[in-house]
């Protein structure tokens, strides 16, 4: 559902925003979060930190329910800029 997806997504997004690759790995694994690009996101956060990234900013978050109006079964989307 939209409500459950938002809670789970924000747990993962919070780890991304704190530039925490291990935290992202742990929260996705332990909370049974279905996340496309999970491995690449962990790798990106690891590389970004090693390259000196200090900031992550959430540009936009939405679910498919925001467009379709169907809140029973949704997919979440997040855009994040790392610098």
C-alpha cells in the first residue's frame, strides 16, 4: 500500500541522505525493503564518500499512487543529488 511503501522508502532514503552505505544495506536487508538498484546504490554511496561527497539532497519523492490515484499497490520513486 501507499502508506507502507512511504514508511519503508523513507527508512532507506534516510540512510542515503546521511551517505551511509552500510546503514542502507542493513535497513534494506533487515526491514525487507524491496528496492530496485539496491546494490548499485550501496556501491555509489561507498564511492561517493571515498571521493569526498559531503551532502545528499532529496530532490523529489513520490509514489505511483500520486499519479494513478490507486493507493492499494504502489511503487516509490526518489531523486537524490549527491555532492
